[in-house]
């Protein structure tokens, strides 16, 4: 699945991530990269990033 990044100055950048949980198009997701991405599966897979969660909602606190 192609994931469009939003945080940490990455807005507009896209990456390809293995989908471990079956996220749908338009879902906001949590991804892991590096060795963590490979060890999610039953055996080590040759992947660089994996989707591991779907974000249901976001809340923020305004700090003034």
C-alpha cells in the first residue's frame, strides 16, 4: 500500500508499506520501519516499512 506521510516535515512524501492489518484506502495508519517492520510477520520478510495500526481518531491540546 502507498502511504502519504503527514508529520515531522514529511507532508507530501509517500512510501510503500506492507499492510499487516488490512487498512482501507483513506485510513490514517501507524507504520514501523527498519528491523521492526520485518519482524511483524511470522518470519522475517524483506520489507522496509509495515502498517501496524489504524488511527480511529485524533485529539490535540492547544498549548498557548
